[in-house]
């Protein structure tokens, strides 16, 4: 967790308080801290030597929900979108677009990062999964 010393969701059973003023700081993360999810603007950053190492890091620490790449290379975009295992893969746009309302699904009442979500008797439709690929040119969502 970079930016401050607040606890991530799930630790001590409470959500972190939102500070009045954002303080920018940095520190080296422990390997297990890449697995935490934060309800804040904190950013856990890992610098890699190449795209393959980035995909390996995501495979180890990713949530399966959404993953983003910022690149000018079409080859990198294609490799990333075909290699990363997530419900939504974003290229050159904010991961804040991954929302039921933004996708036109109406209100978001739940999310699933599982590969197979159905239970009980299943037909072909329940045995399939979908990956959404969003491509942008630097768009953000407030």
C-alpha cells in the first residue's frame, strides 16, 4: 500500500478512514501486500522488466476482476488482452469504467471473479464465460 499507512479492506474488520488531504509518500511493498484491496486512491505499483513479467505478476496477484495496460504498442495490447485472465481487460483507459452501469447492464447488484458461477443443473449457457476488453485513448472516469 503506497500513499499512507491506512489498513486495507478486510484487515481488523473495518474500512479505512478517508483523509482530509492526500499525502504522497512511497515505500517498498511486501510481496503479500499486492494481494490486498484498498477502498482508497492508494496505488500498489510493481515495476517489471518486460510484458511477460507483468503478466506473470498479474497471474500471481491479480483479482480476476479487472486488469489494465497503458501502451502505444499494438503487439503489447494484443499480448496483454490474450494473456491476462480477468473478467475485464482494459487498454489505455481507466479501470473505473468496469461497472455494471457503464457496461449498460443497469444497477450492479453483485460481481463475480469466478470462472464458473452457476450451480445446480447447467446447460451450455451456464458453462461459458465472458471477458470484456475495453480499448481507449487515455479516458478516465471521475
